[in-house]
């Protein structure tokens, strides 16, 4: 009788473990899809950010100002190009990792888990560095730098600056999602 009770308990514990494992896999899949969407949106928002304005430039105080058409694009600043590239790489990695994890549902080896963990760690570093680079340039555009006599540009290119700020914020959220995936991956390793 006691043996039957132990067998029932072990069966219940195994079923509970399977449910927890399934919910953890569902959480991981959801987070990977979220990371995919966030990185795609961040790359797209910054990649299409463009604004053209006519700016008056006064060369000599006695002459009338010259009206010059000026354009702000993400491709003009290497930090923004780096952020777009980092998001595109992370988006591609998220898609590949989703496909690999879906194909290898029940047969996940320790090597595969370690490879996914390392890939997620690389994406965390890549996205945080892209956020830092784009954030620094964005802050320079917003605040200017009086020491090197760089003027603010966000007062002229407001729409472009708002799109860049939104992309940086989305990239930061994607970085945090990948960081949480690293924690989930580490919990799976024995």
C-alpha cells in the first residue's frame, strides 16, 4: 500500500515536473518571439528614420541668411548604423534560435543548450553596446556639446530624434529580454 502511494506520488511529481518544464519552454518561446519582434521593430524604426528641413544659415552678419535644405538620416551616423546592424543580427539570431529550439523540442543536448546560452550572451553584449553607442550620439544631438562647439540638432530635426530615441528604448528592452533568456538558459543547465 505504501509502495502504491509512493508510486502515485512519483507519478504526480513527474507530471508536475513535465508541466513546469512545458511552461518554462512556453515562456522561453514567448520571450524569443518577443526578442525577435523588438529587434525587428527597433532596426526598422531607426532604419527608416529620415527628416529633411530647410535651415537658414547666416555666414556674415551683414548678408541675408542662406536657406539650405538639410537631411538627417540614420545612415549618416556610424553609431546609428551600428545599432541597426546589431538589431538586425539579433533579429536573425532570434529567428534561428526559435527554429532550432522548435526542431529539437524534446532532444535538447547539453551542447545545444550551451550553444544557445552563448549565443544569447553574445546578443546581450551586442545589443547593450548598440544601445550605448546610439544613446550617446542621440544625447549629443539632443544636448549638444559646448566644449567642442557642437550645437543641438534635435530642436531642428525633432521627428528624426524621436524616432531614434524610440529605437534606442526598444533596443534596450530587447537587451533585457535577451538577458532574461540567459537566466532561463542557465537554469536549464544541470
